[in-house]
């Protein structure tokens, strides 16, 4: 199968990767926000920044939720909504198809919470969401263990619905048909109604606790079951390759997975739009750095295995 050119990337690098990938039996991917860039999603800090005059990083804590659950749910409802408006891009579909073809030989460690990889059909047993998902919810009652996965309701409760811009005559006309233009509620100048705690998502199991987003907040431990699954795969034998996609892998645990994979014999393939974003320990002989958009790069890199990728429209 002849290698197709990718703008800005050396043809010999594509060809050498194509020679290598068919012989790989155990492969890891470490995924960051850059995977979803072509889907139009900003990074967490890009989404947040100063969100309605609140630092997004300060909203992503258990303490913030305890102090003002309505504000935190507004923020996460907004993020859920924006991610649902986005579509998985060719990189998501390429990784999903590769995972299916590898039949357990390919595991992905995703730092993303946007739900785009699951929506692309990535097999859940081989996709490890170390930071959780915007579309999982769990009860905050200490004595309740309720968790719901894959709740894509938008909004999750009516009180969190996005308002229409009633100052816009076209929106007022559209109200009759319920086709309203949504406001950017990240803008603090947009007036929002107060939300009573009774109108926030509540646990259907214990009927007492508030539900919260199933993401890992600052100050919380990463999920033991997810970390154990990743470690079990890494420790099960040699690793041929780790693909570092859309992330600098500079913080724990991301950095450790590159190091662990190298210790198991893995070569490293970086796919990143930042040419200076090298993996921990830098580039080694035999590694690849594909400087480009994952949505354009990955379908071609994986073509010897997945063939010509068909992306739903």
C-alpha cells in the first residue's frame, strides 16, 4: 500500500512508520486535548479561562461544588452542551477503528472528558478515561454509590437549559417554533436566573444526594480501577509503540506512561501541532515526530491497518 503524502511531514517518516505498524501487537496511545482540536473544542483552560468572572480551575474542585453547586453545574452544563454540539473528527474514528482491528492489543489512555472518543465508537474496554467524562454523573451522598455512565441529556435538568436571547428580534420570532439562538453564557454580561438547589440534578437512588459531574476535580485521586487497568496492560508484556497524541505529557500520570512504555521497549510516535512539544526524556533514535493536526495525520498513519477511513457525515 503506497503511502500518501501529509503536508508538512517528511514522506520517509510516513513510509518508515507504515513499515513498522503492521508488525505491532501491543500498542498504547496517550491522548490529550489536541485530539479534539479539529472538532472545534477548546482545551479546559480555553473553555474556562475566566468563566463568568470565575477562574475555571477554581470551579473544578469539590470545595467549589459544596459552596455553590448551581454555579458549578452551570459551568459543566455549558461544557456538556458545547461538546455535544461538536462531532468526532477523523482522528477519533481512526483510533476507534484501529482499536477494533487490534482486538485488545491497543489501549488508549485519554485525558479528555469531552465524550468524542466514545461517540466515535471507540471500544470502552480499551479506552481508559483517566479524568472521567462530562457525561457520567455520580451521587455526592457519602452513603450512596450511585453512578450513571453515558448520560447525554442536554440539559441534564430543565433548570440548566440555556436561555434564548430575547433582545434579538429574530430569536423572539423563533421562540414560536422553539428554534432559538442560544446565548454564550460564558459571558458574564448575560443575565441568568437563579437556580434553587432542589432544581439541580438529584440522585434517583437515594433521593437525597445531589448528583455531580463524573470528572476528576483538582485535589481528587484518579480512579483506581482505571489506573489498575492501564498498569495491567503495560505490565503484561513488551510494548511495541506508544503514540502521544495532542498532549505534551508533561504532568503526572501522563509523563509516567511514556517512560513506562519505553521501559517495555516501545518506540514513540508524537502527533502534535506544536513542533517543540517533545515527550518526557526527549526524542530517541527510532522515534517519530509528526508535526500536524491529528485529524489529518492519524487516518494516514494507521491506513495500513484500518484501510481507507469512512467518516460518518
